[in-house]
């Protein structure tokens, strides 16, 4: 049995990340095609950027990247916890339809407008990108959580009670099988959205971080640096997706089969 499970685990893991890898290489292929159409000072070749990595990957960039990752994780974890609470509360109180309508309104607010508002409220610093991540990530994750929980049939809980189960058994046999795929989806969606928002937030309201470096590169019209930062962001997103898939396959693979 253990041999079968150990054989099945790598196959399931590869299946989960295959689309991410295909998407990443498709992005590089599209980038290469566009670099053949446009001049190098507008869209440089990805291979040119790869050759310049040692030049760009200096101590200053690493420091800015660490700051961005701190803001990213702080904002995402906060948004994930709040969104999970809202989604579960909306389901338990049977208010998911009202909650989804309200949250949907927040989804249409442009990030640039939020950035300006938070910049006026908080000033330059960590608070602007972190607040943007929280506000822009909560709606989609909360709606996803409440929608996933709606798959639970109330009779399932009653069956567990009939057979002598309590709250722990309800959580184990009813809620966890539904919430595990939802949490995986929320983490993948949330980190991807947070990566986009962190760059915008730092672009608008910070004096450090990758978004700030991107603003400087734009001012100097250094498109090679712009595309280097793009490659870094895409690579971080791919690494996050692989780590998340690995953890969920390793810990909760029976809910993902």
C-alpha cells in the first residue's frame, strides 16, 4: 500500500504543476516572438535578459526583493484569514448571497484609485501595498470560500450526528473535504493577485521594493530592467504555485484525487 501511494504521489504532483510549467514556457515563447517583432529597446529578448541576470541581481535588488516579499506575505496572510472568516460566517449565517453581492462591488474598484486613497491616508511606506493586497484579495477569496461551503449538504451534518459524531467529526468528515480544495484555490489565486497588487502598491506609494525599482526603470526607459523585474515576478509566482501544490499533495492528497 505504501509503495502504491509513493508511486501515486509524484504522478499527482506532476499533474498539478504541469499546467503552471506549460504556462510559464508559453509566456517565454510569446515574449520571444514579440521581441522579434519589436525593437530590442522596447521588448528585449528573454535570452538577453537571462544573460544580464548577474548584472541585475545585485545586493541592492535583493534587499528590495526581500522588502516586497515581506509585504506580500503580510498582506496575503491577513487577507486569507479575514476572507476565510467572512466566507465561513456568511455560510453559517446563510447570508452568502448578500455577502457575495457586497464583495462583488469591492472587486470592481480599480487598484490605482485604492492606491491613491491609501497613499493619502497612510503616506509613503509599507501600509499602502499591504492594505491594497488585503482589500483587493479579500472579495475573491471570501466568495470562493462561501461558494465552496455551499456544496455541503446540511443532511450530511445530520447524518454524522445520528451516528454519534460531534463537532470534531463534523469538521473532519464534512468541512475539511470541502475546504481543502477551496483553500488551495484561494492560496493560488490570492498569491497571484497579491503579486500584481504589490507591484502597483509599491509603484504608487513606496520608496523601496520591486515596484519602486520598476518605477525608476520606467523613468530611465530601461526596458531590459523592466522585463527583468517581470521575469522575477513570474518566477516567484511559479515557485509559489509549485510549493503550494507540493504541500497540498503531500498533506491532503486524498482530498485532491
